C-alpha cells in the first residue's frame, strides 16, 4: 500500500523568480520613511498526478493567485527585518494549499551593504518542522493497539500533546464493537503526502485489512485532521463530531481564527 502511494505521486516543482517589489524595510529612521527595492523568489513542489491526468488547473495550486497574495503582503508595506518578511512569505505559501511541500523562499535587498550586491535571506522547508493533528481509532483489541501505535508515531516525529481516549459508538455500520478514539499533535519533517503514506504503512504493519466495507472493524485507523493549522477534511469533522472536540482541545486557535 505504501509503495503504491509513493509510485502514484508525480512531484512537480513550481518556481517564481525575481518578483520585484518595494517596501519600507529596516529599523533605522530613514529606512522607515523610504521605499526600498526587494527581489523575491520562491518555489514549491506538489503532487501533479491529478492535474496532469485531467489537464485541469482545478487540480493545481493557483500560483498566479498565490503571487498576488505575496504582492499584497509585501508591496508598500513596512517591516523592520528582512527575516520577518521572509517568514511571512513562507507562512503564506505553506497555508495556501495543503498539497504544497518543499517550499523555498529567497528575499534579496539590493545594495543593503556597502561593497556588496545585496543581502539575501533564504528559508527552506526542509529546515522546518510541520505540525499535524492525527486522529487515532481502534475497535479490535483497542486498548492494546491504541498504546502500541504511539511507539510507531514517535518514529515520525515528536509528540507535543495528546488527548485522553474516549469511547464512541460506531456509525453507519453499527454491528461492531465500540471504538476507542484519541488524537495527538505531532511535529514532523514529513510533508503531508509523505506523512499520510507513512500512516497507511503503520496501519498495514499493525495488521489492518481493508475490505469493501469502509466502516468495518479495524485494528487501527490513523488520519491527519489538521496540517500546519489547516483542516484537511471538513467532511470528517461534520460526520464525526468528536474530531472537532479533539481540535478544540489541542488547537483551539484554529476555531478562534475561523
């Protein structure tokens, strides 16, 4: 299952070079009053499988709209540090589309230093950890498997926090035992697609067998609910209200922001 997920991925790199804007950049009095030139470049990768097969922009991140967001963020705005500006651009790209990964941002301030062409600040996604809320569920030897899976998840990153287990009734297919459900916050260097693939691999390793009945009993069920503060599947949140409870407990700022 894991191998098939990886083989079906068509990573494609999108790169925007030398976006030339002007902003008030610096902490000196004259820098706060004079617009200065900035040169911004950024790139990211995404899984282009659907976009390529359908030849449809609906399945691709709209980098024209993303570029307009960055222009709005930067042009004629004020920042004390070029580092702050680079980080804001990175966060804008990371929050734009959950399929985006391997982000790189370069912000140049031409002639910022005497005898130098420019000063550059670079951010690479590989140097940053992602924050994912992962939901866990089991109704086959549930206590044992909910404990066991934590060890596997620790191999993917650092667990920041987790909820207590709760007992929930099965939905849609009721002729099965009740579930134990919980959630945890994980810091990981895996982008979303790779994280989801690794979770499926853990499910297989623990003995989960997928059948025609998608609501059948399972040894373990692992799903990414939020990634870098973005809700991944709103349908699941509606169908399984306890998931919203987990998000409110571990990431209340998501609901406050919305």
